[in-house]
């Protein structure tokens, strides 16, 4: 038992050391800055793509799921731009301008890749073309994954609702309420596992469907977002103090927190892999 506790303590110390060596707080600030500029082009592309393959309700559902993951003050910023996008011709949104917006959003992925390389302590020797192909491919993967997540959450809720024929009573309502978030969390962990696998420039990096870093990030991110949203709602008087930019400040703080948790999960995987070898 003492040996196991010592191992956990040593792992924690190694993780803290790696976080400092890779300057993850600084990279998190860079990611949150890029995220702010990439958010609206990314949402524009998501809404246009959802509207192209489905309808306006599907597009609204996608954005609504995105807003549910943010603090209320930050999510309110998306309302105006999304409404404007929905009233614009979708063919225009899926033009070269939308592709350019997607390319800009991949800049966030570029910072993530840099963070992954630092956590694994490797130098990225991939040429400019390969790195940008990986950036855009992972960004497109996240777009598709988000659409799949929205559809999967809806299907999960419908399937669980059909369990009513078994007469589960009060348990039915509880099961229905947690089915959607649970499916979304599993898809999030899977998506992060893909990023942890493909983003770093490692010569040999076998894929793991579920890894500890992705699980720690997924669970930690949900808990941190809930607590941060509660803090903003109860104590964070950003709108009263800063006026209309209060939502931007909340959005940046949430983006910084999310970025740090994502990079910390990658650092945990890197330390575990080194200890394993």
C-alpha cells in the first residue's frame, strides 16, 4: 500500500514538473487567445454545414449543444452571430470564405499540436505541408464529431425514453436525463483520444481507444465547467463590472481553463508512457 501511494505521489510530482517544463500555462493562454478569434468562424462553418445536410432546426440544435457546454454569459455572445448566419444563404457560407474560416480555426489545433510535442518532449520535424494537413484534418474531424455527438445524444434520449414500456417508474426520468450527457461525455473522451494520438510528432505512438489522460480531461472538464458556471452565476459580476465585454472575459477564462485541462491530460499521458517504458 505504501509503495502504491509513493508511486502516485511520484507520478504527481513528475506531472507538475512536466507542466512547468512544457510551459503549459503559457500555451493555454495562447490557445485561449486563438480560440477567441476562431470561435465565430468555427460556429459559422458548423451551422452552415448542419444546415446544408439537415435543416435549420438541426443547425440550431448543434449550436445549442455548444452553448450548453459554456457558462451562460459566454454562450450569450453566440446568439447574435448564429441568428445572422441562419438568415444568410447557405451556399455562400459553404464557399471559399467558409473554407478559409475553417483554416483559421485550425490555428487552435496548431497550438494544441505544439503543446502535445512539448509534453512529449519531441521536436516536430514534419514539414509545413504535412503539419497543416494534420491541423485541418483534425479540425474537420472535430466538426464531424460534433455533428455525430448531437445526433447520438438525440438517439440515446429516444432509446432510453422507449424503456418506459418496462415500467421503470422514477428511475426512468433519471435515466433519460443522464443518457444524453453520458453519451456526449463518451464521444468527447473518444475525440480527445484521437487528438492525443495524432497531434504529437511521435514516430511510434500506438492508438488507444480510451486512455487515462482523455478520461481525466473529460471528467475534469465537465466538473470544472459546472463549477466555473456556478461561480460566474453566483459571484462573478463581470457584466456589472465590465459592461458588454463581461461575456468576452468569461469566455476567455473558460477557454483558458479548458485549454489547460486538455494540455494537462496530454502531459499525464506523456509521463505515464515514459514511466511504462
